C-alpha cells in the first residue's frame, strides 16, 4: 500500500504530502516550503485513528453485502 497523508506545516501552512510508512518511521518532517521541522507525534496518533476507521468502514461494507445477500428470501415460491 502507498497511502499518503497531507501534513500541514504549523509555520507556513504548506501541506506536505508524505507516505504513511515514512511518517511512521520518522519523528520529524522538514517542510518543503520553509524548511522548519514538523513534529510527527500528533500525526501518528491521527494515522492510527484513520486506519481504525478504515477498517470499520470495510467491516460495515461487508456486513451490508451480507445483509443484501440472504439466500431464500429472494427466491420466488410457487
Ligand atoms: Zn513550512
């Protein structure tokens, strides 16, 4: 997976696109606009939440599919 996140710089507001794996492996991100180091601790917490919600969304989708497909009820009885 090559998911990317936008990390806004607190100094200049520039949004730095960076890979999730990179953010997880590093503690600071140098802003590509102004060069100041952005602490990634808060971003990591957000990533965990984001991934958790993605999993929940997937789960809900599969549950919805399961509900739609209920053998027996769609059959026409004579
Ligand atoms: Zn900046």
